[in-house]
């Protein structure tokens, strides 16, 4: 699973953090150093993820390095996003800035969900979020939550309760 946090919403926004959790539970999370022409910033987005532009300038990793890392980790795989409609354009913007070709494919999570999983998704998400104490809205935390919801709805679709979650 892959998740991206961004500078705002809309076409002028850009990726500021990428998080991945693999099927082997490997985690990757990096703040992304803004490119010189990446200027769009909204307080609304910052309030959501809690990352300031100053932090990105101090601790962000250049786009090229983030792209190389993602390609090394995900080479040849299909990776899923529950926010594909926004994550995919941000990923394209990242790889364009990093002057790299993506060596993996990003696909909408809905492509692998059964009808039953879709029915259970919202309630399972809410229960897991409560049990995991989801106070941070950060890329790797969000990717891990989505992966856990996916696994729970896949393995325990007939009876979901907060007591039935297995991590």
C-alpha cells in the first residue's frame, strides 16, 4: 500500500511525504524536499498532516533519491492506493521532478477489493482506526491502516468486531 501527503489540494499541489507498507510489512516513509518551482501551500493541508514547509526544507529528501528508493523497494510490483485519484498525479509529479521512470505500477485499491470487502470497508476502517489510536495523518501510518483494513476484510469478512483484529 502507498499513501502520499501533499502541500494542498488541486493541480498546483505537490507531494511532501510518501509512505509505503509492503506485503512483508516493510515500511518506507520519506519527507520530500520541495522543488524550487513547488510553491503551492495550504494551511488546511498542513493542519491535516502536521508537516510544515520549513520542516520539508530542513529534513526533506530530494525527489531523485525518493524515486530511486521507491523503485528499489517496489521494482516490478503493483502497489495499491485508496486515494489513487490524487496519489497517482502526485506520484507522477514526484517522478517527473526526480527525472526517473517508475519501475512499479500504482493501481486503485478498488481493483482488488471484493464486493463484500467494499461493504465492510468503512466500519472496519473506523474500528481499526480506533484500536490503532489514529491520531497522526501521515503517509506510512495511513498506508499501514489501509493494509490492515484490507487484510481484516479479506480474512474475517463474516464477523468483524474490535476483538477480532489480528496484527
